C-alpha cells in the first residue's frame, strides 16, 4: 500500500546523501518534494501542513547544522515526525476491572468488521482470554452465518439467538449477550454491529442504542484503508455521533494509496490499535507506529520479523536445534526440512524478505519470487529415506535418480540441493563458532607448504566473514550479482564482517519454475 510513497521518499533522501552541508534552499526543496509525495499518497492536507512545518523547523536547528552527516539527520527527523503522525507509542486495549470487557465494533458496510471480529477473537484467545462473539448485525444478509463460520475457525463461541437477515432486535441481542457471557465465564465480549453503505441517521441511532445498552469499554472503528480520505471523514462522523476510543486499519495489503492510514490518527485524535493485512484470520497484529514508519521509509521491520519467527518456530524445535549446535552435532537434511517448513509458516517468502532492512530497493525482484520453489525442495527431501537425510554422503547416482523420480524433478535439481546443503552445513558450523559454541568457527593453525606458497598467514584460521556460502540449499535466497548486502541500510545491526546470504532471484522467480505444478 505504501510502495509509491516509499519510492518517492527514497528518491528524495538519495539526493540528500551526496550533500556535505544543507542550505536553506536545500531544506525548502526537500520539504516541497516531501509535501508533494504525501499529497499524492492522499494524506489529508492539514496533516501534511503540520508535518512539513515540524520537519522544516527541526531541519533548520542546530541538530542538523552541526551534524557530521546532515542527510542522515533529516531522515531521522522525518522518521520521528512520521511516528508522531501515526500515533507515537502504540496503545493497547483497555480491559475492565470486573469482567467481562465489552468491545464494540463500528463502521461502514464492507469495511471488514465481521472478519475483523473473528481475527480479534482469535488473537485474544491466543493471549489467554476467553472471548465471546456477538452477532448483532441482523441487517446484512448472512452476516450471522459468516460470524458463526469465523467463530468456528477461531475456536470461539458465537452468541447468535436471532437468525438475522432483517429479523430480530440487535439492541436486545447485545444486552442479553452480557448476561450470557457472565454465565459462560467469558471475560471479553466482542459485539459485531450493522453497517450501511453510507452514513445515515438510522445507523447512527442504532449504534448509539447498542452503546448505551452494553456500556462498552472500547468502541473500535474499523476503517477501510483503501477508501481514502472519505474513510477519515466517516471516522470523524462516528466519533461525533457514537464516540470511538480506537481505530483498526483493515485491508492494509491492498494496492491503493495509504493516505487514510496516515491521516486517521491525526484527524480523529484516536489511536490506531490493530492492523489487518490479509484475508486469513492470522493476518492481524497490534499496530506499532514506529515499525510502520520504518517500513514506509524502506528501513525494514526487523522486530516484527523476529516476532513472526518466534511464532513459527515452536519451543521444542528451538531447544532441539540449540542442543544440536551446543553438542557439535551435524546439521542434517531432516533439520533443514523442519526449518524450511517453519519459514513457510511465516507466510510468503517475499513478505518475509521485505521486512529486512534495505530490501525496499528490490521490490520488483521480490514481486517475482515464487514460493513453489520451496515446495519443490521440500518434495526432494521427503523423497529421501531417513538414512539419506541423516547422512547425505551415501546418496549415489542411482539414489539420486530415484529421489528425482519420486519428487518429480530432475537429477540436476537433486545435485544442486545436495551441493548447497554442504555449504549450509559449513555455515551452521561457522555460526556455532561465532557464538562461542564447540565444534565450529576456527581451526588449528597448521604449517602447510601449500598455504605458504599462496602467501597466506595463519594456516587454517579463516578471515572474518569469509567462508559464508553463496546461498542456502536448493537455490534458496541469493542476492543479485553486484549487490553487497553490507550496503543495505548502511550495514546497521550486523556483526562486523558478517555478510548476509545471497539471493538468486532468477531461480526463485515465478517464470523460472520449471518443475511440476
């Protein structure tokens, strides 16, 4: 959604990096370009004016004029002001002192309220709560049935005493749900209310009546991030007519301009609590203003990447791999298969790589990545016997032909996987040495005539950063030739001398998959 804005801002900052000193004319020109980029992204005009005024005032201060790198200071200022526009520090749900906590969802029809109710219930259940979904949208056809399906997928009870489709009193349903939640020991009640195709008096009155009946602790307005400035005006109308305490952004995975998402916090004065980034129930998370600003500026989102990895890799799997590294055991194809499956659980590989710092400059290549390539690697490993996975050295020519036939690939694909797996084993051993674990990293120095002839010193001691393989097994990610990963985001956050694995986008591209579909 923010790709166009990110590209524009990246181009503006690239021009600044070549300047050793910034004049007032440079600051004015930069502010003018940022203003145009924000307006083209459909950000509300009052928000843009306030943002540019703050940036220009800080850019003319001593923190920039006395900085060794003024361009970096400007980027820092824009990042901080962007975080302020998005809400500063994120706010969490406010729970009632005496359960149940009542959360009321409001918004226009089609904004994604019912789907978001299921996502929120699933998320709260994962946090240890016992939520109850309430079907108070009795106007839209099959709204009750949709909520029941979502509740079943999320493993959450749905209170739906009325069939809906225009039948029943939504205010009475909402009122009765509170008593039902107390009897069933549910600590959170999520009320899904009816929406309309536009703001009207009847819709506002019904929402206000439900609010008065259940006395919600949170009134969350669900805003469609693809609608544009009209969504912000709708949020203002709900704030004045019903009263809202927070906002949830839905459909952030769309390709529309993201101005509404950048404007709603500043215009309504209410914080953004959650963000929905897809159609699946798991495509939902807490909204972090600093992480969103980092993504918009092309700096990646490492914290979210780490959180997703922690969810994808279960505790037993992490303990098993740690024990294997600590014991100096070999990294096997069985281990690699477990790691590959866990990575696939994190979502599309393009989305995972996009969270890495500096990958914003490679959007076109990331768009061409095809996850089916990883499915082929999985099929190859699963076509091996347990002994072959543990000891790949026993895989001779006839075994390779059998594995290729069993997985529907060529012998060349099997050879490529095995060759790169050897490199991955070396990398895992080297990682063990970097962490101070036994069995990896350094070798004893030996007096080798061969080494002396080459003019090297220190025998078997590898140079810092050397020996990292050019890619992961089976054509896993490699960077295009000529691109130094150490240059991405200035190489920040990486250990000295450590280089990221290369990504061969040609082998992962959608057009380059020659295997079976």
